[in-house]
C-alpha cells in the first residue's frame, strides 16, 4: 500500500502533517474525514522517501481563456443575485 505525506486541517483550522498508508488519495481523504480532518494536500512517497509529483495536475498553468471564462461566469452569476459563496461553489464544480 502506498505511503502518502499529507497536510490536513481540523474543524478549528489547526494544521496537521504526517505520513499515512492509503490505496489512493480518495481513500486517504476518506480516512482523514473520519478522523475529523480535511485533506489539504497529499504527495505519494517513493521508496527513498522523496516526494513523487508524477501525475499531479494541481500545479499546471491556468490558461488566459480559462481565467477569462471564470471571471465572466462569476460576473454573470453575481449580477443575477447569487451570493458569492454559492457562485464559488458552482464554479469549483466546473
């Protein structure tokens, strides 16, 4: 079972870091959720204990077109009267 280095926060916002074995990131997130924590990041550890960034698309650059579409959609929803937290929730699902 792969070992993950993770960062998580509890309901009070306190940051916790550690190592935990899990089948995948979703399994790790579920385990931490059951412990009352929210997964912030997870990095698979190689056999040497170094960070493995393979397949991590979190750090890809956001294109100008994507940024413009985000702002345009946000503007339309706010102008329509939706509250900002709901707008951000909707946009995060896209």
